[in-house]
């Protein structure tokens, strides 16, 4: 999934201040004192400690590798989001961690149900209006619709990191959608809590008793390419079906997964357990192919089925999209 994915340690520690302190100090003053990269005045992020830890890892890598200072502010005030974002961005740049003026500010206003990503002039050639509009509409909104604000922020950080990596490799961003140019950033309706009737739809895909794990993988690639988000596909294990009923899947996730699988597919070999009940598609030697994620399969009803639920439980990825096992699981 778009990584999903998709990434060190921030040089800051996020601290909660008392309600009195919050009223007395401005956003900039607290940021200057704490060197905060996340200011969650709307209280919608910090409950998810795992995602915030992953966000900090990606964020620190952005600073170390690309000198990009990426900040997040959530608010529930009544001020116009464009005005608010512009003012906060100007002030936050005064104490930016970037040495080259490369800065991004994500503002989420839960009261107005809007999100805006502000871009510094030094980054406008890379983070174009089309790209910003793309990640807001296709990245944020699917998560915000399900009240998964922290997931949306993490997704945004992954996309920013990926775009920085592609730009360093000389690749241009080609928007797969029509976008409006508004200059130096973009805003959109956040759609917080607004149900998407098409979020879990897609044609059924049947598994067969003669299928090998690689056959199932080929079907899965077609699912991703078709942006099929049906959680009840027959090629999924029962646990995976339950997982996808709760998990937010976006077109960006699916496109990214195709991007990750494609260069690895020709090198996958199928490994079976002694009882022929579980299988793994993997690229060996593992230490030299850490960007080729293994894929797990389980036999149910006499058919090989994709076990993404187990993958989600035990596989983890760093900022370079190198996989490892979560040994605690």
C-alpha cells in the first residue's frame, strides 16, 4: 500500500502543556520552545502513538536526507484557513530546521472541515499544485472520511517522502487526475466523517483449487490495478476479509503497492511449510532484497488465499521501505 508505508528519530519530544499554558502561549511560541513538528490543538492526532512514532521517523528522514522541514498543525478556530496557514507558515519559517528554506506546513481545521498544505518557494518546483491537490484529495480524504486523521497525516508524510525521493532521482510528477492550480499550496474539503458509498466496492475475484500462490498474486495485482476495494474477495483469507472491512484502502495505496511489487515479481520464489498449509512469496537472500516485501498465503477450503492480515500484524517498514519482522508479534 502506498507504503505504506509508507520511514529516524525526531530531534524533538512532543510535550503536552496544561490547558492554561495552551491559552497563554501562541502556536509559534510553543513551537519555538519545544521545537515541535506537530501541534495538535484540535486533539485529533496524539491518541495514536504508533502512527505518530512512524510519522516522526519519516519526518526526521525528510530533514536528514532532503533538508525538508515538514510541520503539522491541527486547529478548530474560525479563521479563514488560507489566512491562518499563511500566517503560521511565515512565523514557523523563522525557526525552520531547514538550512535551504525547504518547508511544508500541513494545516487541518476540524471545525471548518478543511485541510491545506502550504509549500515554500524552494519546494514549489517539486511539490507542484497538481501534486498537492492529488495527495489532499486521494490521500487525506479517504482517511478523514473514517475519522482516521492520524492515518491521513501519516499517509501525507509518506507521499511527501516519496516525492522527495523521486525528485532526487530526476523524476517528474505526472498527476493522474485533473487539478486546479492555485499557487504555493492547495486546500480541499477534509470530508471528516462523511461516508463514501464507494469505499468498499469492487467486483468479486474467485480463487480456484488449482491456483498456486503466484496465481493468486497475479489476481491480486489485477485487483490493485482496477482499484478494487471490495474487502470480501475470495482470494483473501477470512482474517484478511475482516481486516479490509476495517482498513482504509485508497487508490494511492494500491498504486504504490503495484509500484513496489512490479520490480520484485520476477524474482519471487514460493516457499511452503511442511504441511502445505502456509506459503510465502519471497526474494532471497533477504538481506540484499529488503525492499521486496514477502507475501503470505494460507490454504483455506482447499485454495491458496492471500494472508494480508498476518502481514499487517508482523511486517514493518522503515523510511527506505525496507521490511523487517516485528519480533514482538
